[in-house]
C-alpha cells in the first residue's frame, strides 16, 4: 500500500493559509496592502476582541466587478502580476494572490464592493472557503472586507492565539507600521467601537512621524540621505537620549513596504556606535527606494522579508549615512543642561580636593589643602572598615583612605544603592513620599503605551506615580515620588513603559525593575561635584544599605587598592 498521497484541497488550503495568516494582525496587514494597491485615499480599520471576533477594513479604492469578486477568493488569483517576468519588477505591496483565499479558508468572510462609476455593488459571503451567496446591494464606491470568527474551523491555530489585549496591540503595531510609510493616505483605527487612532493625510513625512511616534521624538529627528548600488536611502534618526531598551521603534521600509531585516537593523545600530549605551536601541525610520531588479520580495508569503543583491555594500552605506546624520546634528542634541554639566567636570588629569584647590596656578595649595583636610576629616563606615574621605576624582569617584589602602567609590553607583533601598523601605511601609505637581506634565505616548499604562495603574500608584487620560495619545502626570522631583520624566516614562511591556515575572519583579530604574534616574551623576560633607553623608548612608557592594544593576560600588599594590606600582617592593 502506498504511503505517499496527495493532500485534499481542503487540507492543502488550510496549511497554505497558516503561512500567510497567523493572527489578526496578519489579516489587517494583508487587507490594508490590498486597499493601498487599489488606490485608496481613506482606509478605515475596525476590530473587536483584538480582531479575534471581527476585523473590518473599508477603503475608497477602485472596487471590484462581480466576476472579480468571485475570483479574488481563489488561490493565486491576482491583478498585480501576469507572467514570470513581472516577478522581477514588483511595484505593488501584494502580488501572490494568496491573502484573500487564505483568509476565506479560516474565517467567515464578507466582501462588499462597488467599482468607481458602477451603478450597483455586490456582496459576497464565504465560510471556510465555500461561497455561501453573492448578491447585488447598494454600497459606496470602494471595498469593505469583514472577517469574523477567525480560525473558527482551525481549533489548533485558534488555541494558540493570545489575549484580546495582546492581539489588539499586535494589530496596532501592524497598522502604525503601514500608516507611517503612506502619509498621503488617511488612516483610522477603531478597537471595540472606540476610536484608537485617526491619522489625517499629510503633505510631508514629519507630521506623520509626529502622529505615530510623538511630537518630541519627531522634533528631535535628524534627516540623512545617500545612495548606493541603485538604492536611495533616507534615514530619520532620533537623538540618542530617546533610546529605548527594546528595538521596537526601528522602522525599515523598502519601496514603502515595511520589512523586518536584522542586517539593516544592525547597520542602524552600528551607525549610532558609541552614542548608545549597551543594551539600548535607537528610534529611527529608514526608507529604501530600490529598483525592483536589485531586491527579491518573494522570499516568504508574509512579504516581510527581502533579499538584496549587494547586502554588504548596503550595510556599509547605511552605517555611513546614520553616522554622518548624527554628526551633522550633534549640536541639536546638546541641551543647555548638558553644556552646564560638561563645564562642571574637571579635566581627567585633575584631582578635585573640594574647595581647597583654588586654581592651577597654585599647585602648592593642593598639599596644604590635603594636610588641612586630614585634620578635619571624620572617619565613616564603609563595608567592613572605617574610611576617611580625602577627595573627589574627575567629579565621579570618591577617594577614601582606608585601614589597608586606597578605597575608590563610584558616587553614582553608591547613590543608586541608597535610593533603591529607600524606595524599597517606603513601599514596604506604604509611606512613599509623593510630590503633587503644581503644573501637571503632559507626556505623549503611542496608543499601545498609553493602554499599557492604564492597565498597570495599580503598579504605578504603588510607586507614587499618578497619571490620567489627557485625550488622544497623551497622558497627564499629576504626582511623582518626591525622590525623583528633578528627573527627566519624558525619558523616564518611556523606559518605565518598556519594562512594563516586557512583563517578565510577576508584579514583584516589575516593581523591582522599575525601582532600579528610578534609583538610576534619581542618583547623582558622573561629573556632579560634591562637597566633603556630601561625600561623607553618602558613605554613611551607603553603609546602612542591605547590599552596599553593588548597585541595583549589579555594578560594583567600590574598589580597594591595598598599600601593597600601591607599593608594587611604585617599585617599593619587588
């Protein structure tokens, strides 16, 4: 008996559908692509239960005739290409002729359409790939596609769908990624009959960037352009100060098609270079205008992967464009606070002996000041010994004389540990000090981030943060922890959202990670000059913490160089 046999058409169609449609966001992406290819100027998307019960996409495109309507749900039926040569010159978002057939195979599908100039419209109903009815109806010009009960006949796939909120977040992400590349089209999105996004058409990209990413981010973007191997590149690069802990704000487009490409993402990050701390990712939008002959978009049914003919040269060019764009706009990213802080930092070769160093012209004062300081300094406990503060190095390190040698303390890491313990104690005693803002601060977020903050309101309240809806994509910050009165809350809230989005661990883990973040933002910085009294107080507070050896992120707080090591350095011992 033969063991190999041809699958039935019913099974083959559902297997193929799984490659194209894996969740509601895939449905939204494919239907919007069709609307754009149909020349739509307005596209409206509506979902319910995260798209699991309903996905509806309406457009004012060219519409379809009755015969086209019946053909569009057949596999490999498309108006985009006609022969093999067309695969080398694809200029549309869709071309495979699989989307509607795949959607129809795993849902209850209704398509209502009327061609431009047509007298009547038509409505087609399909369930599980089988045509139920087709009828004449009154309808506006364009096409409306309703997808209900997705995966109702594929329980294995339906079982692995996520919660309604998670699926809605994926839909919002897919929607905004497409909308960002087509600023001349009006996009709107409703979730559970509530308007979530309404993106009016614009004449330039910057207004659309502002709508999707927020005004502050858009205003801090530098533009850089270039070309290589028939590819024109336009990069919109946000200041490193807006970097995030996740690469979710890296947008790459090839001929306006949003793609996910590790090589290009790596090139963008490499272009930022040392402007970014390890573990942080920039916010950037990169457009590639490519000749169809030098790129292959027919790699995967989802059409989000592409292959370039000369990837190495493209990689180098993107790195160069990003780097030059950031260099040319470096003055834009330097704030008055940055300049003031830089002026306060001593040269690396200088030792700061508090107020005892008057000027470089009086080097003898150093020894006099140190002598006087040794008489006045008080011993402070640090770890397992008592130390005496003798100075501050480069506005960053506290130098102490210990019982067995020189102890160097990182002032930022030390203060982080102190603030972290203070936050923990405040939360445990439910007596965290809250500062009500006289003038509440408005913070712009993406819709997804705003929804997340609303869901995590209880966690924020425990931390002393009070927010409320301010309409659109903005929130109003009404109260903050007193210890963070001087923090930059535009940046801080973005990082808080990133932690909450990851959602790793339970509530306790989330609180701990956010508290660690708060401690970092509230701590004194490298380059902040401290008086002797301030340094002594910091060491005293550090000695009473639960873990004075390390900051909340694991970095060491202090380092001891023994007298023996010093004597070896100066060849006093062999």
